[in-house]
């Protein structure tokens, strides 16, 4: 099918943009950023390269749009998880589930966010850093409210939780989902809850592992 004939199919701008992003995602996941050319993406989408450049001024611009889309999806997952329950044990489970759901739903596309071969680019690093910060902040706010620990300690705990969830979810996906997702989430939730549940729930109680 020629790109010229497909270019004549007029799509609303938002639909065309979504089509181009999907084509780009497929190529970036398969080949990586550096080995993918704009010609490849245009061919995959069935459009001419000028049409592609009407929507994205460069390959990096297109790549950043994809990263921002996925990063926001992950942040939204985590924020929704924190707002879904007032029970802290449930919140730990939902936080773990947010990462597993993201990796599972995105398929191989999660590699764009977690395993980019373009991480050294400042603009790419910023998108990834902002997503990590927003996820940590979402958990840290809940931890501070529930345990009374200060911001620095809450952010460190939140970083540990998000790091555990991310690495475990990636491992689970990379090894072909060897156990059901619900069981995997449950295992990680038990591990995390046995640690976080030791923290005091009321002001004035001593923090664990801290000499008084």
C-alpha cells in the first residue's frame, strides 16, 4: 500500500497524531531510538514523511511525545491507587498493582519509559525524572499523612516502594508473566506491607530502627 494513497485519507488531526504515535511506538520498541528513522515511521503509518513532519518536527519530538504519554499514564495509575482507599494495607497493594497494570497493559512499550536507549538526552531524562518524582510524591504524601514522618523520610520510603514495584513488574513481564498478575502483586504487597506497617500511625510514637 503506497503512502501517497493513504495520505489522501483525511483523518482528524487528533486521530492522525494517535496513528503516528502508535506507528512510532512499534518501531521504537522493535528497533530502539537510534536505529529507527523517520522514514521507517512514515512507512509503518502508511503516510508520506511530510505528513509526519506536519505533526512532529523531529524524531526526538515524536519520541518525547510518546514518553510523556506513557509517563503520564503511570503517574495517573499511582495517583488513582492512592486515592482509591483509606486503608493503608490496601494502598500498598494498589501501589504495586499500579505498576504491574501499567507494564501489563503497555506490553513491550513499557521499555520506552524504563529502558530507553536515549536516556542521556536531557529532554528524555527530564521526562523520566519528572515521572519518577511525581510517583514518589504521590506515595510520599500518603506516607507523611499516615505515619507522621518528615518529607525526606517519606520520600525515601516512597522511592523504595516505587523502585520495588517497577523492578519487580519489569522482571515479571520480561520473564513471560510466569505467575498470575494478581499473585505477583500479592507477593510484593506482603513484602512491602511487612516493612511499612511497622511505622507509627500516631504522633509521638517512636520510629522503628531509630535510637531515641
